[in-house]
C-alpha cells in the first residue's frame, strides 16, 4: 500500500467513525463493520411493518431517480409509515443520486425523515475514489453498505419485495 493509499484509507476510516476534523462534513452511518447477511439491520427499523420494499437505483439518470423516489413516496402514502418499510439501494452510476450535490438531496432528506432508508454501495464509492482520487461526498442520510447488490439480495431473502424503476 502506498503512502497516498494509507492516507486515504486513514482519512476514510476517520470519516466512518465520525472523528472528522472540525469544519468537515459528518460521517455517514455505516454497516461496513456489522453487516451480517442473515441478520439485516436498518437505519430506520419498522418493527410493526407488515410490508417491505427495496428499490434499486443503478442508473445515472435523474428521471429514473425521480421515478424511484415517487414510487417510494407513493407506497409510503398508500400503506402508511407504520405498515411499510422502504429501503432505496443505490449503486453503480445510480450512486450519483445520493451525492451531496444531487438535485434530489433535499427530497432525500425529507423522505429519510419519513422513515425511508437510503443505502449507498461502498464498492461503488471505492471505484469512484480510484477514478477521482477522493471519496464521494454523500447526503448525510445515506447509509453505507458493503455492496449494493448484496444488500438487495439480503433484503429479498428476508421478505422484501424488489422493484427496479
């Protein structure tokens, strides 16, 4: 590992655990250390939910992002936030939806406040870091998961309906 790679890894490690120097953005919640395929955890547990939905976002297309967010909001409105648990998983080009400068950042914050979880693929984040030289800055609500596809598989295995808008 080169000195630059160690520095980036150390900086990212600090970000994950919330020990960022003053003036820098806060760390996103992370499942990197406690992800267990057979025991899903959630940023917003909905213990009384009788319906569960996972939405995949894997395209760098704002129209698809809007469709996914509309789908999530419509399901939440129809079912009620006490009866449905919704997780939006973004990976590959779709991770751009969860970037801090995304046109949907404010909407994501509002939907997170309603109990919708937004998961960001760590594999994609690492690929972006290798391409740009820095980790992408995500909306604060994004939860970092080890791999977007694995998270979707995990949730489907545990009864989540899968939708790809």
